[in-house]
C-alpha cells in the first residue's frame, strides 16, 4: 500500500503565511515607531521617478524601425 505524503503546496502555504505575518508585523511596528532616517524611502522614490518607463520611448523605438 502506498501512503500519500503531504503535498508540497501545504509547505508553500505555511511559508507564505509565516512571511505574511512577519511582513505585516514589521509594517505595523514601523507605523507605530517610524524610522528615524527614512533614507531608503527617499532613495526608492528617487529611483522610481528617475527610471520610470516612458510610453514615448516605446513609440519612438517602434517608429524608428
């Protein structure tokens, strides 16, 4: 007789649950105790704005073909 093992998706679900709880806890902690130096936030905003994809660049590349 073959015994059915535990599905890998069960362990993936546990991993997602644990990571979600940890991330939610860290977010709640930072809302209660904001960081003293939010440099990473400022740097992230800068890079997102500076290197955002432009629709015009795609149109120009398609037109030059």
